C-alpha cells in the first residue's frame, strides 16, 4: 500500500494544457475536529486533515484517472491526508455495546484535482482516495494518549474495533453559484457522489456565505494576493443518500470484525448542517465551525462537533 501511495504522488512533468492552465498558487491547510468542543465524547470523536495544493502535484500519475475538467477552467492539484476516529456512546464500557456504533478509525490520502471557472461561478472537484481502515490508523493510541493528557475517561473498547481493510474510493463534486445576494453574500448549490470501500453515497446541498469576503469561485492565486481583511459567516445544509458506510458496517470485503452494524439498521438518508466564522488576510485564514448530523443508524442520536482550521495561500 505504501508503494502504491508513493507511485500515485510521484510522476513525470505533466504535458501543458493551454485550455486548462494550472494555477501557480500553493496552499497549506490544517484542520482539527473534535466533539470535546461541545463537552461530549461519542460517535465521531476526532479528525485531523492536512491539505497541500501545489502545481508540482500536476505531475502525479493519479491525475490520469481524474477528468481533465471543462475547457476554460484553471486547475489546482492537491493531496489531503485525513484521519478520523469513531466510538460508541460510552467509551468506559470494556465490552461490545450491541446496537451501538462500533469503534473505528481510518486514514487515507485524497489525491484531487479542482477545475475552477471563476467567470462562470462553478467548480468541479474529483478525487482518488487510498488508505487504511482499522488498527493501523492508530485510533486506540491516539484517543488514549489525548485522554491521558486531558484527564478524560480512558476508552476501553478499542480491542473490538473494526478490523483492517483497504480504503479505495473515487469522489466527485460540482458546485455552482445560484445567485448573488447583494454585494456581500452569495448562495452556492452543490451535488456530490462517492463510490468506494469506505463510503458510497450521493447527495446535494447549499452553502450560504455573508460578510466581507472574496467570491467563493475566485482563483486560488487571487486569494493569496488579497491584502484586505475578510470576515464572514458561512452556513451549509446538505443531505446524503447512503449506500455503504464502512465505519458502521466494516470493510467491504472483510468478515473478521468482532462487531459491526447490519445494513438493515442504517439510516439511508442523513442530513448534515454547519455554521462557522472565517477571518482571513493576505492568504492566511482562520476558521471555526460547528457541525451537526442526524442519526446514522436506528437508535442512534444526533451528533455535533467543532472544527478549527488554519490555512495559508502563497
């Protein structure tokens, strides 16, 4: 698997495409998500994402598996490393909690291409995702160490987590502005689909942005050149039709899990909402977001968590 990841990242210089130039901008971003921000500790419990965008990544062989994008678009290429961990309602229970969410953790690389059309206010994002689900992701030591440092109750059920399985997936999303709302607000609609061994779903949603802001579909290089302060609020509402969720059902081809939920108890329609604040200046941005999701399985609860992020365009 490691050799495959290196092969997907490295490659020969990509041929020039005059109809779809590559943005010269670079971006490095980091986000940390945890439900501790709401003084709770169950279901989605912690997530970390490191995201790097660079024209160098246009050389990746993974790009041959991604659509070129519409003519006239400016393309950005990126790689994101993502880790997420999940637990049942009561982590103090040392035994399997039947009817509850299983312990699970994964990490994967998302190798993606963004085809942005600023003049048409639209964007296509496609991604190839490769990684691991299971103990190798480090869910048990990561949560245990964090709880030791913060004097929280130690998780006792990670020995029953979902077992090792490969993560391989393909994701595509299309976003389009459906209308400016004056000079300081805009509404964006989106559709998205994912097919893979981790998540399979289709969905759509809306994003509302309001305040002192750069347009959502501005080129990435323009964001790094802006020297005035930006401060705005952002809210999203989206829905998903769920086909498969390996964090609940186990790996698609694995049958050695101590405990998983059956497909019959999954909620096939799930809503996600978020609201947050963004402050940015000169390519540097800070974000604080609250996320809420409806129950993902029969007998489950609504859940919420917070996300803090920082990014730099240069």
